[in-house]
C-alpha cells in the first residue's frame, strides 16, 4: 500500500528539451523531445492567451540537425500551420501530458544578448552556448535582403547548418523585414564552439 506521502507527492516532471524555431513558409516550426523517453513523440499545441488551441501536431518530423546534436533519432521536429508572424509571437507552445512550455528566441527574459560585429555585419546570440539550443540572428546591413548561411561547429567538426530565415522582430532595425533568425541544436557535450557565416568566411568563437 502506498503511503500518504507518496499519494500526495508531486509527480516527476518530464525532462523536455526543444525550442520554437519561428515562422517559416506559413508554418511555426521547432522540435521537442522527452529526454527520459527519447523514442516517444510529443504532441505540441499552439495556444493563444486564453488557452484556446490554435493548432496542434506530433513532433515526429525528421531533423538531421537535432540528431547530429545528439538528441534521439532526430524524429522530433514539428510544423504547425500559422497565419502570420504576429500569431506565432503571441502564442505559447505546450507539449507533453504536463504541458511543458517550449522556449523561443525572444522569451529569454533577463538575459542580455551577445552581439558580435564586423563592420556592417552583426551576429546576435540570445544566450551563452549552454542548453539544448542556440538561437539568434545574423544580418549584413550592406545587403539586408540576403539570408545568411550559418554553421555551428565544435573543434573543427560541423554540428549544424541553417539558412537564417526565421522571423526575429528584434532584427528589424535599419529597414529589414525581420526574417534573419536561426535556431541550432546544441549537443549535450561539446568542445570549443564557433559560429561561422559560410557566405563571407567570418568565424566567431562563442565558447
């Protein structure tokens, strides 16, 4: 028979990792995984301020970058239909039975971004190189219409490559359209980390 203490003890929270990458081609994209059940697929719900479910779907799409970063078999991506960037910015993304909220690039309250500059080129990182994901944005103000090709590497090995096309309202200074964001999964353990811009050869050591 279970003791009274065990009956009223809080249930263990799922160890969920992942992120909301942002809006891309009419879809809110990201990934989510339960570290304790890496072969299971989480349901992700996009909800508005009142808690109404706007869209939901299974996080079961293959993401080579997620697998390469060391998170399960990589089948943890999701893509939910979204009308516009404002809808995605205002919504919350909940997953699993305990409604764990997924982080997003612009929700890291209290953390100052890290900014790297090379003349008119700007690389902005939302946080230090810890946790399951590295998010930020990159733009060359000489050619703000170009989408930068960003690579994350550790000790000479490429971990992930992504075109910076996610919506980031904080990158809109200077007349850009704001679609300069990226979201790169970080491996659980990595050595010296660098972010490279493959178009112009710039490299920035971030850890």
